[in-house]
C-alpha cells in the first residue's frame, strides 16, 4: 500500500513540475499530457479535480512574473463566452461519471492535438486566416470555457486565439497566464460542489507545491535555450498516446 501511495505522490509531483514549466513557457500542450497522465492512475474526475489547484499554483507564479505583459482587451472580449462555456461544462460533469469522462477526455485531447498539428502544418497562414470578428471570439470563448471545465485542456484553444492576435512572446505568455488564473479560480467552487476537489486531493496538491515552484523556475530560466518545436511535438505525441490508452483501458 505504501508503495502505491508513493507512486501516486510521484505522479502528482511530476504533474506539478510539468504544469509549472508549462505556465512560464507558454507550452500549453503540456496541459493535455498532464491530465492524461494523471488519468492513468486516478479516476478521471479525481484527476481533473486534483490538477486544478496545481495549475492555480503555476498561474499565480506566472501572473506575478508576467504581471505587466498582458493585453486586457483580448481577454475582456471573451469573458461572457467563457462563462457560458464553463456553465456548459459544469452541466456535462453533473451528468457523467469518471469512466464516461475518461472517454470524453481521451477523444477531446486527440481532437485538440490533431487540430494543433494541422495548424502547425499550415504555418503562419493558419493564424492569418483566423477571422477577427465577434463570432470567432464567441466560438473560442465557449470552446475554451468548456474544455477547461471538463478537463483543464483549453491550452490549444487559447493558443490559436492569442497567436491570431500576433502578440509578442512575453505578452502571449502573460495574457494566457491571466486567462488561466481567471478561469481556474472560477472553476474551484464548481469542482468542490462536484466533489472533484476534496481534503484528500488538496493533501496531494500540497505535496506538489515544491515541484510546481521548481517547474516555474525552470521554465523562466530554460525558455531561451530549449528547442520548443521539438519539445512540443514530443508532448503532443505523448499526450495522444496517453489519450488513446485512456479510451482503450
């Protein structure tokens, strides 16, 4: 039993390390890999609830570091649509249990990974073709709210939106950091009411705090030196493999 508990703690600490690293580098694809990784050792709803406080720890560090690198007008446009997406995700979570959520997360992560691959294959043309219109903001906001609510996997959706705005790198990371802090705080009472955040899960989260801080520090220091494209493709591949395993297991 002790060995099993130790293994779970190590998984959670790895999730903290990866989440912290992703928050300060803008590598949002890490979120999809992290949730699938936790879904392999915890029931799906527990995995999603367990990850939220870990993400919030990283959000706080990222917002503190990039507090001035934010373009508020791009976030405020999305707020009503994001709230609608979060509500839709909450209604879905009310109706499904962990096995069903496991399948939903698996297919959702695969779909977002495929979308990311197609967008990367198109190169800059993909961002240039994204419409700068109210309906596009509405679609992105609802999809971002829904995907973050059901699985903490809105990274790819927000990346498309922020890249379409052609933000400099620091403002891209900073605006994304404020977005995730905003939506993750909103999700907390919903997750508590759904019993996805519990006293036991918070204990695991507390153990992950040093790993989150180490991950954020590493992201800040290592960002200028890492080959991000190679890293991103590795994470996409691992996330897809994990998602397929979630569906088949």
